[in-house]
C-alpha cells in the first residue's frame, strides 16, 4: 500500500563519463546522419535505376527502410538527452521504444533469412528464379517479415504492460529494453522470461539456422562451378548480404547472449551501440562498396545533383 507507481524512468547511460558528453553527442549525431543519408541514397538508387528493379534490390530497399526506422527509434532520444540534466523518459515512451525495437529486430531477422533464400534460388535454381521469386512472392515474403516482427513484439509489449513498477526507476543504459524492464519490475516476471525464451527460439534461432543452411548450400553450389571467374561472379552476388548477416548476428549475440554478471555498464552500452546503432549505419556502406550497380547509380545521382546545383548557381 505504501508503494508508488513509476511514471517515468531515468537513463544512467554515459553517466560514468560526464566530461565526454560533447564528444559522445557529436559521434552519435554523425552516426545518425550517416544512417539516414546512406539508407536514403540506397532507396533513391534502387528507385531511379531500372536495372535494380529485381527481387534482391527490392529486399535491400526494405532493409534500408528498416534501418532508418531502427536508428530513429533510439538516436533522437539519445541526442536530446545529452542536453538534459535529468535524462528521463516517460513510462509510455519507454514502452513504445521497446515495442518498435523488438518489432524491427524481429523483422530484420526474418528479412535477412528471406534475402538468403533469394540468393539460394538465384545461384542453385537460376532457371526457376523468375517463377520462385516473382513480384507477388517477394511482396508476400516482405509482408511476412513485417508481420513476424509485429507478432514478436505485441506479446512482449503486452506482458510488460501488466508488470508493476514501484521503484527504483533508474535504467542503467541509454535505451529501454526488455531485460532492463524485468530488472526494475517489482512483480512476477516469469511469463516475460518464458516469452523471451520462446522469442529467441522462433524469431531469433530459426531464421539464423535457415540463413546458415542457405549459405551452406550456396557455397556448395559455388564450389562446383568449374571456372574461377564463374565462382567469383556467383560469390560476389551474395558477398554483401553475407557480410551484413555476420555483422548483425555477431552484434546481436554479443548484446543478448552474454553472461549477466561480470560486465560493466560501459560494456553493456557498447554492445547495444554495436547492435542498435552501428549496424544500421554499416549496411548501406557495405552494399554500396561491394556492389558495382549500386556504386554506379549513386555516382550518377551525385553527378546529377552537382550539375543541377551548379546550373542554379
């Protein structure tokens, strides 16, 4: 009866380094701008170049849009908090952040698996590719990825909404996440923990295993190609996606599959920075650096912008 309900939370992230607030702000601002600009350029390049109107780039455009949403969920709040003495967030705002983060994380896991399937069909079944990866099939696959993300997020958000928070209200981080919510709750969290295990086994593990199996079959098919030039061409079509997959699952495992003890606040925040902030920034860079079609299109866009701006001057 003497307990009070928590209506806001206080972020303690970066409190260990008060003298570096300005540097951190500049660093995160650059990351956010690069994330927005890079992924927007990928979307523009795919839209203006008819050569890129293929299933692989259709999935890539969805990944770029997803990365923009990912960064926008966390970075604006982080940037604003650098200028606030009390780095607070409302209970509703924290719950909303968890909802969108979990939705985008689940969607990206499934979408990466869909992109692996696309590369598998292109390399292992090239003659059936136009049928197996038609526009309708691609639309169904992308819609399914977004629905999986929502289906993963809604139960977690609903279960968190039933928890009671009666203090403390300090989050040892710079964002809201499910494990952090469970630590602060003063009610039974067993249902939430079961939900996390189920989510890890379905949205996390199954797409990861599917992606790994797809690339095992892809690499096996590539090794059977007799000419070295043919092997190199086949591998180049999936090298960017494979790099993104390795970085994504590497950072997500580092973020969530570590022992709960023995790590400082700095290590916890570094893990979240790599997973939630750096990965969305790296994806467009990886695809633009390793893909000639995307590079040429971006180059033409830049030249067109420069010539248009120069003519106005």
